[in-house]
C-alpha cells in the first residue's frame, strides 16, 4: 500500500516498485497549499473512477493509476483490503487522490490538521 508522508510543506506519496508498476507512476509530492481537505470514504467504488488512463484495474481487487471522469483527473491506488481516503486538490494536475490506507479516519484527520495549520 502507498505510504503517505506529511511534512510542513508537502504530502509525499511513496510507492513501492510493484505499486509503481501497477499504477504506471512513481512516488510523487503534492504541496500542502494545493490540498483542500481529506475524507475517509468507505463507499468509494469503481463506478466513480471513470476512464483508466494509464493504470491497472481488476474489479474487486485493485485500482491503480490515473482515472478521468467528467474532466476530473484523479490518481488512484486502492486495494480491496484497505480503507479509502479521498484527498481533494486544487491547482494540481489531479483534482483528487484516492488512496487505500489501513486507517482512513486517522490519515484524514492528520492531513486536515496540516491543511488547517497552513491557512
């Protein structure tokens, strides 16, 4: 699963070598100033993903890569066994990050606290 590292200035999404293969994307950084907020979303499903371009999608198992729906581009990496966090962005190539994590509520709280501290 991707590891989220939050610093004072940026959110770093660390991907392992296999995660990079599945998502066709390397680890990346997002400035905290571009994060609007984060929510846990246990109801996030594959019907919300849109067109996969590029990446991997196996229904009920893995969604990884860039997905476009109604003009919104989102980076997704989630697995069936993980909880989903949705991180809304502005001023970025992606409109949101959809990441599978062990504890979505804790991650959302941590990210929202960092965003609130920057305002």
